């Protein structure tokens, strides 16, 4: 539990204009064996105090998306598009701008705290270093603030723990220390990349509580990266499903779980354990096949090889991420014109605002159901 106090930092959720705006973000890597297209044309807008989840299987581009926002990609990465943090463009910005933004305005929590913490410094020294470097605090004040931060992330006996070395802490406590370091300068945006994957379920629940309370008390915007839809259901307000570098579906979390539209999302949901549903002999179904590693993004649906509803149209052109309602409201039917089934068109138009899907024959739509049934 985050301790009470610091009420002056409480900020209402979702207030004002977006904190972070991403437009047309694409990332390719140059490797010895050729080019890898990791992220393709991602748009994303984060409001203050919201928690947005990115979900997808291994290799879908979740971490590369998150790292490109925080300017953490290696030199072999070529990044295109726009990332504006509180109106300041970060793509192509000078190193000094990126250094100032990193830690102060946007911070990153990695999955494995042991590889990110320095084993020969106490956690107090490590948190203190961040505050001395970015906030110009004296050593003494930085250490006092480190104790406050350890309290904030729910470390028991913080006065004693501040002098501990990383190896003296449990995995869950090390992850809390990583979060304390990340929020030391009260960043506007926190990218949490699989922060609970290596932890057992009860410790995981504690970390999710910490993140929720950070959002509630400090108004921190959180981008939560995971392969686990169960965690997304627990923590996120909105969710973005990625497949092979592209966003294939985006929706408020309840809407996504109630009415998944992309066949990949539906496959992930079927593969997610649900209490009671798989008791006895009922087995979880895996999505057959693997996420492709692409050198160039094709003009086709990249999920087609694994999709039971794929047809010639899916192989001939890439569906845009779109909401039927939006198109109907704006009168811009670009994309809808390609949906040839009249019943599908009506179903697309019934999607609520904010639910977008990149699929020619979304799940639940009559033509897709006919394909699943083989009729
Ligand atoms: N430094 C790099 N050089 C070359 N290719 C890379 C590099 N980093 C990532 N990739 C490739 O980019 C793609 C997306 O990787 P990314 O790490 O974003 O996946 P992910 O969705 O985070 O997966 P995971 O769940 O395993 O963490 C993968 O094909 C990966 O191999
Ligand atoms: S129906 Fe077509 S466009 Fe939709 S997910 Fe399947 S292959 Fe992709
Ligand atoms: Mg990753």
C-alpha cells in the first residue's frame, strides 16, 4: 500500500489534453542478417492519469514501441514518425532534450530488476543518485527523499531497507525499488514493461496495487506492457493489441473483453485462463503458428497465415485500423467500401467510439461467422 500523504500531488484522472501523442511511429533495425521491421505506423494518445495496456505475444513489438517513446533504442534502430511529450517532439530531438525528458518526464521500468540495479550500491544510494543528478538535491536530502519513495511504493521498514543492497531484497521488493527509482522525479509518463512477469501471483497483485495508487495519487500516466490479458483486465483502462509490429485492435478494456473484433484478440482471449472455465478436462487453446519476423511490412493482413477467417482480400491488402461508427459519423467511408458484406458493414457501424479494429471480417460479424462454420 502507498502511504497517505503528499496529497498536494493528487491530480484528477484524464484531465486536459493528451500527455503523450504518438503518430505514425515505425521502427526498423539493421542487423547482420538484414532489416527487421519491428513497429509499423503506430498511433497512440495517452491522457493524464490513464493506464493503457499493450498486449501481444512475444516479438509483437511491445517493448520496441515502449522503448522508442523513452528514447532507449540502440543506434541500430531507425525510428520514423512523431512522439510528442507534453507538446515537445522527441523523435530526432538533440541528446540533451532526450536526457532531460528521460527520468524527469518519462521513465521506464524493466522486467528484470536485478539486471537494472547496481549490485554494489545500496538502494538508497541508487535512488539518491537519480535525485542528485536530475533534481540537484544534496546527498542527505536525496537519501531522505529515497526513504519517502520507498514508503510510497510499499516497502516495509523503509528506514532500514534504504541501506540494503539489491541481493538482500526479494524479487517483489526489488521491483518496487525499480518503480521508486523510476518515479523519483515524478515523471508524467511511466512505461512499465512486463513489471510483474517474473513474480508470483500475490507479489504481482501488490505491484499492480502500487501502480494503480501512483496513478490515483500522483496522476501518473502509465503504459503497461504485458503478454498477459489477465493482468490487462486487472489494471488497464484501455488496451492496444499488437501483432507483428502493428496495432490490430484498440478499445476500452471492458469493451475489448466483451466484444473482441480481431481474430488475433479472440485467439488470445481463448488462450487466457479464466476461473472455472477450464476446470476438469477443458484445455486452453493455443493460436497455431508463430509471430513472423518481418523485413518489410506487407500490404496484407500479417495475421492471415494463422487466421481461420482469412480470404483473398486479407492477402491482397492491409486493413486499416478503423471504427465503423467513426466512419459513419464522419461520412468518410474509406475502408468501409472494401467491406463487401452488407451485414458486416452494419455490424462495423455498431462499434462504440474508441473501439477500433484492423480486420476485413471482424469476429462476430456474419461473414466471419460463416467462415468459422465453413459455410
Ligand atoms: N535490437 C534489436 N535488433 C534487431 N531486432 C530487434 C531488436 N530489438 C527487437 N528486435 C526485434 O523486433 C521485434 C519486436 O521486438 P520486441 O522486443 O518489441 O517484442 P515484444 O513484443 O516486446 O516481445 P516480448 O514479449 O518477448 O518481450 C522482434 O522481432 C525482435 O526480434
Ligand atoms: S479476417 Fe482477414 S483481415 Fe481479419 S484477422 Fe483474419 S486474416 Fe486478418
Ligand atoms: Mg518485450
